C-alpha cells in the first residue's frame, strides 16, 4: 500500500532545554502552579499524531504535566514526550468508550483538586468535535482553573498533507466541517445544507456511515460526479488517499478498505490533488 507522506523524524529538545526557554519565548505564570496545592486542567490539542505538528505551547505544557488523560488517536510519539507523567487512557472508538464522558469530566476535576497539573490530551483541536467545551464547562463549574490550547484540526492537517486546498478562488469560496456520524433519522434538510456550489465539505469520523452519507447526498440532489476523497491516517507514515466521485466512492472504498481513522473531502478542490502532487499514487492506482 502506498504511503502518500512520510513525516520527517525530529529530535525534540530535552526537558531541561525547554526550561531554559530555548525558543526565546516568554514563559508565563499560566504554565506554573501559581498557587500552592492548586491544580489546573489544560485541554491540549495534539493534532493528528505527528509530533512536528504540535504547537510550541502544547509541547511545553505536555512536558509539565503530572497526569496526562489522553484520547484514542493520540500517537505514542506524543505520549513519549513526557516520560514521568501518569498516563490515563480515556479514549473512545466507534461505540466503544473506555469510560463515559461524565466520568472523564469528573476525573479531571478530582485530579486537579489533588493539586496536580492535568493535561487532557485530545486529538485534533479540543473545540472541534472534541467535546472540549463540555469538559471545560464541568471543570470551571467545579471551581478549577482550565485553559484550552489549540491543536491542528484534522481538516487543516489533511489539506496540507495531501495538497488539497480547502478554499481556492476558482473552486471554493467557503468550507464546512461536519461530523460524519449520522443519526438513523437524519432529515433530508441536513443533507440539503451541503449542496451549496463552490463549497468544500470536510466530513469527520464518517467512514462507517459512508453508504448512508453518499445515498443521502445523492437523494438530496448532489451530483453523482461531485469529486470526493477519503484520506486515512492523516499525516502519518501509513497515510492513504482514495480519490473518486460521490457516485463511485462507496464502491471504491468497498474494494480498497481504507481503515479508520479517516477524513473525507467533497468538492471541486479534490481534483487539484493530481495537479499538485505530480506522479504520487492514490490507492485506486494500485487497485488498477
């Protein structure tokens, strides 16, 4: 199976180097325990798994954590940045949750009330399909300090990893992020909102509902020849790309069986993949 991108290995600065402020950035009191025995919760966006795509602020905060509560899609490379913190898995897979969301919320509060610095490490960005808002509400309502640190959300990471621009003056003047997890009673009106011309739509977490998604869009009036892409394992060594059209992508995926996690892009920007990547293969090139 072809690898579309291979992130370059990088040696991160040692813990003590960061303490010396290697980046020559001001270190604020927000990254220290300003009040003795007072804990704090940081909602940290871990991006798509490539450590090179962490922000400097996220990296520094991870190093200072006493406890890291991490999601399913957080990579081992990022977890390995802090070798001393206690690590608690609180991830979710499709219909398989390691613990209920309300228990995660309570855990963050309990740990912080013990005077610990907690990093709630979330894939992508905490506030884009990450339940970061719910967790911050609970933490703050309990009287615990909480801060969110942005991460590169999957839609932005995939656009740059596979060279599919989400906006382009000739093809798309707007972009929409939607969840691909569809309820059984999803109304046609919701699909109709995705029919706008000159718009790119990025679907998160919808690979398992692809048949229903494509059927709903076609029934709502979206053209079958609308360009459509599936990208699996975004920005990782095993990243794979499948390019097709709305009317064919389901059959292509049935043959290719690209695994989750995956993100899907629909719109006229998708064919730019071929122009901007030269001779890079997509998965269907191998199938052919």
